[in-house]
C-alpha cells in the first residue's frame, strides 16, 4: 500500500466524504505551494525594469504600494 492510499484510507475512516489518493495528493501539494509562496515571496529588484508599464503607471503603482 502506498503512502497516499494509507492517508486516504485513514481520512475516509474518520470523514463522511470519501476521497481518492489523487484528491489528497493534489490538496496537500496545493497547500505546500501556498505555504512556500507565503514564506518565500518573490522579490523584485529596485533596478529591474517594469516593461509592461509606462511612466504614469509606474508612479501610480509606487505611490499605491506605500499606502
């Protein structure tokens, strides 16, 4: 029996809803990804160009970020 099958079996014993190993694996993977994004946010260098914005949009974006 695989780890996912064991986890699924234990969950299904204690819950009214029945899940598959694939559901639980997907949920846990999504949770892990959300935790990584929260703990290690992407940083943007001050020197990095914002290619999709014109000067007015950049000024607005910077002023909005300081609120």
